[in-house]
C-alpha cells in the first residue's frame, strides 16, 4: 500500500490600506509576497501544506465599483480573514479603518498577525500591540513568515 500524505490548507490573509491608494499601491506589495511565498513553498520541509493567499484586491475593484454596498465587500473580506491561519498586514495607510478592524478581529480570534511598517512615524499603540511581530522591511516579513509558519 502506498502512503498518502494529507494536505492541510493554510490560508494567509493580506491586510492593508486600499482607500485613496492607486491600484499599484494596493497590490504591488501583495503580489510580491504571493510570488515569494509560492516560489519557496516547495522547498519547505512541510510538504503537507497547501498554501492559499487571500488578496482582497483580487475580489473587488474599488475603481470600477462592481459591488452594490460596502457591507458586501466588508463581509466577504472578513469571512476570508476569519477563515485564515495567518494575517500579514502592511501599515502602508496607518489611518485605514478597515486595516484596524482586520487586526482587531484577527487578534480576537487568535490568528497571528505579522505587521509591516516601513515608515519611521509612530503607529497607534493598539495596532502595534495587535501584531505578533512587527517587521521593518518586506524582505524581513517574507523571511519571518517562511521560517515560522511555512517551513
């Protein structure tokens, strides 16, 4: 008989500001994370993980407004967040109410939150305390995620 390995779904939610940002500003860092994590997942010693990365930008276009209400967007994204194993958050727009909601909900549900804050200005203490780890660079965030959650 051949041995079968069970695949565990592991979902990462990509949180960060979107309002007032260009599509590139919303998506470039998310795309970089997805590319790097998928590129290295096969090298991990946990081959039983099936990685899923939820990028909110992939689901709703905020410039063409192809949705009927903000509630629709909020509920869809928060359902994905609640079903995630890890949240990676970019504090690229530190006053984003949606990002603050996502950090609070993840913390309340016991989902680890890894933050990225490249600006030197001060973040609200609750945003900082809502994170398991705060990273200064995208490279550090990706390396930490791979070492502690995927490999």
